[in-house]
C-alpha cells in the first residue's frame, strides 16, 4: 500500500492549550469534510468526537451505544460510528469512533476549541469500542481498531512506536516551546533518545503505559515512598505516563513528603484555596513563589548484566512543580499565590499504581512509546530523553522566567507568606510546614530586582532552614495566569469503559503506537 500524502486541510501542528491540554488536528469524512482539534491521550485507546455543531461529515452509525468514564468522574456517552479519518498524514478509510451525544465534565468544544480525544494506548478485544461492537453482534476486533493500530496495520513497514514532545508555555528556554508527534519516527531534535535505556512496560504483558521507577529526591535527598502493591519489585514504584492528565498524581503522603521539604511551604487541609489541578481532596500546598522545587525521579529496572546502566534520573523543572496565579481573598483584595501542582490521585494512585505522571512531567522528557513488534518477540517499552538536564540550570531558568512575571503580578496583587495565606483564607494555622523561614514576619515580601530573591539548588540543599527572609527583595513570578480547566475535566488519563448493554466496567489501559517518518508535527 502506498503511503498517503498529507491532506491539504491538515496543518499538522500540535497545539498547547495553557499547559493543560495537547491537541492534534484531525479531519473526518469526505463529503463534506470536518476538521477539529483532539486531545492526544496516552492514557486511553479509543477515539471520540464532540464537535460544537454536531457531526456534519458523512459517517456510518453502527447503532451500538458506548460510554467512557474517566478517573476524575467525567464521562462521555454516544453511539459508535465509522468514518474516513485524516490524521498525521494518514488516511484511515473506516475508523471507529464514538459520536458523542452526552458530555459530562470534559472539555466543551464551544468554550475550549477542543472537540474530541484520540487515544494512544493499547488495543484489546475485550474492552472499549472493540468489546462494545462485539457485544452488539459485530466483529469488534476487525472494525473497532484504534487510530494507531489502523495506521500500523496498513503500513507494516513502520516501526510500531511514536515519539511525543510537549511544550511549556511561558518559558523561553531552548526546546521549551517545541511540541511534536512522530509516528514510526523520531523528532530529529531528540534523535539521541535511541541510545537511552528501554524501560519495559510493567507488568510484562500489561496494556497500559506503566514502567518502573526506582526512587525520588527533593533537593538531592531521597523521600519516603512506600509501594502500593506487593507485586511491584522491592524498592521500585509502578508509574504511569499519561499525556491526557495535566499534572502528577500521587498518594497524599508522597505529596506531603515532597512539599514539606520546601522552605516556607505550608499545607492547608480542606482548604478554601483551590488547587490549580484536579485532586481527590481539597488539601493545598502553598509555596513561596521564589523558591524552586527541585524534584528528581529515577526510572529503571534490574533486568540487565549491569543493573546500574538501567537507572536514569530525570529532573522536573521547578516551573512544573508550582503554579502561580492571582486570587481574591475573603477581604476583597487581590493576592499573588503559588501552589503545588502535585495532587492527591485518590484511587488512581492508591491501587496497583503508585503514581500517574501527566503533562507536567512529560514536558521534561522526549518520550518514545514502543508497542514492540506484532509477533510479540520484542516487548513494549518506553524510552525517555531528558529535556531538563540539570537541576541548577532549571533553577536559573525558573528565576529568569518567573521573576519578571512575578514583579508584574505583585504590583497590584502582593504575595503573603504561605502561613499567612492559609490564615487569611481558612482562618487556621497550617497543618504542616516546610523548614522554617528566617524572618518571616507580618510584612509580605517586597519585589526587587529580577530574580534577586530566587533560591539556587545549592542554597536549598545546604540548609534545612530557609534561605528566604522577609526582607528578601523580590520573590518571584508569574503574570496573572488564572488557570481554568479545573476539577474533573483536567483528568482524562485512566478510564473506566462501559457498554450500556453490559452494565459492567473494566479499567482500560493505554496503548502505544509508532508513527510515520515524514510527518513530525511541531508547533
């Protein structure tokens, strides 16, 4: 089969929506055609579409109903259809999809411009669209394949992998603004990923993008992180990579272990202060805006002659560890606050999975998701090339990026110390605090020269008490970025799928794919 040329109506860019959603352009039908942006989701498999004006393109309705329920409680309902799909330069003549008739809590096309979702996970005949079609009396495995599996089956010459790079809005550092999707290929900017260790999907034979992590550090020191499942190898953690989830979801004791190491940070239980991402609880860590959270995760496994070669540390940029925004206090005044982005994953991070790492982690790596070969002689795996190579460099970029924006934000919305913020909003003392901040009195920090009050990683590591003081000039950052897309509609990754006719649910996994060489999409 000849490789199709890129359709003229597909610009081929990967769009970053407020560091929350990453979408690709997709076109359906041929008389007429209909184009829309769809979320790229490594945490699910199926394709669903919910255009604002409804389905105008021609399609075949199978009459089989299907529902997908996501981990945050949101869901979509509709009927399964088939239509011609154009994506990433490929034409799929008959692609199965869910024509959404009811959308609860997910991105609305009218307000967000995001009109669907394409899953990049593993196909399986006993779940999702395939299972629903089979139960409806049709040949589910034959006509219900996902987008990636249809591409790979039609193009056996392609390696069965895809590479994904996510951009970071607001950061001018090299590579931060690049986003790309490469099917069956590698983004040439990150071709060195090919020499990185291949982390096998865990458990072996699993149908989701989970791999083993070894440990985690804050400011160079290990944190306590008990494993959830006795089946996970000792000293390791089962971590999922999910581009459809905006942040990192962990058990609450892991969240506390991380942010309690940050000088001046304070925890508000059951707070009126809102998290900037979905969380299973209302607990919020308030962090001084000028303090970088230096967080590192080690991934790897022991299945080699030289186990040490299989372990690789990956640094997470401090910009991805806290969010800054302006809020209105109960006194009617505006304040600049920074809150931790790692939140309580609830049941998602309390079962066999120890953590789900979404876009806030994936912005720091170029990731290649490999399905292995079709004969199953090569196991599915993940390779990651770090885009945040040094904690010291990241701290400098954090100061250079957040500093100027902080100065603009605090002109009319000053920053209070975290414990003062909690007292103001909740009328109580923090439930937990980080190391003591010297001189944190009643007066809020005052802005000064850009980055003057920002902390280096060395300063954070050298002292368990703070390098901050109330007289420090200039805490640091972000312009009034009041974040939308809160609560359930931020969590797309792990899904529960249900056919209305069956009345049963099953946790769906993620499936990976490999995409075509000439078509490397970049915004």
